[in-house]
C-alpha cells in the first residue's frame, strides 16, 4: 500500500472529532467517517427532535442508521501495524486543512493532553473533563472513568430520557385527542340545547300568538254581537218614538173637535192610546269577560331558589322559626301603639346573597295587614343610617315613615299598610320619597320576587292572581352584593318563605 501522498488520505483515516486514527469507523450518509465512540458522544450533544448533525458539514442524520466502514477500518489497522502516523504529524497535517476558525477551535478542543502529550481517554466526573493517564494523580479521590464508559452511561441516560419523553408525547397526543373529542361533544350538546331553547320559545311564541289572536277574535265577535243588538234596539226605539209622536198629534187634533160626526174617530183614538205600551229593548250586559294572562309565575319556577331567613342583628324584634322559613314579631311588640314603629327593628335578610344571575322566590303574606318585601344592597349613602332608625309617630305621615326605603338607600321594595294600601318606593328629586300607590284587583296572598342582576331589575308578581305583575324596578344600581329583604312590620301574622317545591 502506497502512503507517499500523505495529505490525500488524511481526511479518510483521521476522525475529525478526536483528530486520531479512526477506531471502529462509522460512516454517515454524507460520506464523513468518525470513531464509533466520538460520533456517539457527538449524538449526546447535538441530538434534537430525533436527529443529529454531522460535525463537519452539518448534514442531519439518524443516529440509529450509522454504518460500520469495514474497508476503512482495515486501512487504519494497516497503518497502525506499519507505525506510519506520529501523533504530532496527525495534528498538524489535519489542522492545516481547516480554513475556518470554528473548525480550528474544534481541533484544539479535542487536542491531546497539553501537559503530557498523551491521549485524553479518561474522564473525571467531579471536574467534568477528559484527562490522560498521567493527569490522574492531579485528581485525588475523584471518580475517574474511561471516556467510553462515560459516553455509554450518557447514552443510556439519554435513551431513558428519550423513552420517557416519547411516552409523554404519546400521552399528550392521546389527551389532545380526548380534549378535541370532548370539545366536539360539548359543541354538539350546546348546539342541541340552543336549538331546543329556540324551538321551545318559538313554540311558545306561536302558542301566545294564537292565544292572542283567539282572544282578540273573541273580543271582536263580542263587539259585533253587542253593537248589532244595540243597533236593532235603537231602530226599534226610533220607530216607537215616531208612532208615539203620531199618536199624540192625532189625540191633540181630536181635542179641538166637537161635532158628533167625529165622535167615533175620537173614541178610536182614545182606544189606540190606551192599548199603546212602549216596548223596552233587551238589556245588553255591561259585564265584559276579563282575559286571563298566562301564569307568569309558573314560567319563573326555573329560577326559584331555596331561601332561609336571617335577622339583621341580635337586638332585632323579630323571631325566626327553627326551619328559618318563618318570621314573627315578638309578643311584647305586637301590643304597642301601631303608630310607634321603628322600621329597623323588623329588618330580616335572606341568608343567601346574589352578585350575578337570575333568582326567584315566593313569600306567603296571607292574613297580614302590613309588610315590606324586596331586595337590599349596601350603599355609600351617608343619609341612610340617619333614616334607618326612623320612628313613626302620629304627627308624621306615611311618606316620611317610609323615607328609608328608597333605591338611593339600597332598597328596592314594595309594601302593604292599612290592610289594603299597596305602595312602591322610588327615588325623587326632593328629600321626600316618591311613594306610588299600586292598584290591586286581587289582593295577593303570595308574592313572587324576581331579581335579574345583569339586567338590573327587580320585579314583583301577584302569584294569587296568575302571576300578574305588581311592580318592576328598572335600572337598579347594584353596587354591592344583593340580599333578599323582609320586614313583617308590627303585624302578629308571620311572613312565610315558600319552599321551591310549593
């Protein structure tokens, strides 16, 4: 074998990583060759995403597809047998071929031991660097291993990490598929529910439309019937009035006559007047059948909440039942002067509070001669405390007595006083509250309260009268949490919370 052209075979027999003769050479797809241990160490440094890069040309390769180069291995063995490759010549010849600074740094990085000129085939784990056999004495009590062993250990750890991460990647892929499936399922369920809601309201709209048309048609038919009867009656009255006028004229004419030949005519006229009787028309009923609106309270049952009662403070003059659904005025308060009333002494809140959503509850007020119901939200109004302890006396009118129950003080309430006087309390531009008198065709024995927090409304319904609307507060300013509010006043009959199932 001719080795005279030394430079031409440098790149064939020298590992471009350790700058030594190849040991168990491995070939990459790009054509470059490396020692088996060197290329394995390179894999541990450059491995990313399942591929590595060639240290020379940076081409990617699969670390599991390296091929042993037997022919090149035989050539290297022949060179070693002939002892034709001194260490210094190896290094200088190869370094002369490198044009780039990065490659030259690579050469120096993998140089022989600078101190002893020996191959650095050992590795100090404590200091984390490769050393030669003469450097061992400079690392006393350190764990010294062969570079091959360290590389093998790193490869095993890398393989464990790869296996673990591949399993986690598979688990992430599985979970992603589960999430996508869950997302599609929820989208389908939401769409089905949306369609069901729209269909339900569409059917309700159709039912209400038909009901409206039926009721209006019934009213139109009733109007036609009544007006036709009245028209017939009017025509009859016109005819009878005309006949009466003619009969009167005939009698008056005969009164001026005295001849015997007209006597028979006079007698006939008298007979006609005697048998004449005014026929009165049929009486048309003035009673108009009232239309009953759909039971709105029934529609609100879906928002019904299970409330319990809670006195505002320990000195309250009310007693809450054991099940927290009934509030009664203390016995010693009942018999005091009805006109001496501290409203704050009867404050009762609901144990639950609301800061979002819609909720509905019903209160049994049957038998009571006075009560106040609604919602309460704390406000920053400095005057609220001043009015909250207001005491009513005979010289004070009811408007002033109710001055604390205003939206600006955090109250949106309606109330009953004097057994039959229903009121709502609104804000006004003056210091006096705006007390509205509410008309009630059917006195409510049960009152429904509907709070729509997002819409800022509080509505009151007469459950006794098919859920007809009593009053509605709009554009309420809820600056804090909203509490259900109850005030039995000094009336001995209790206020009762109706359970959701009632």
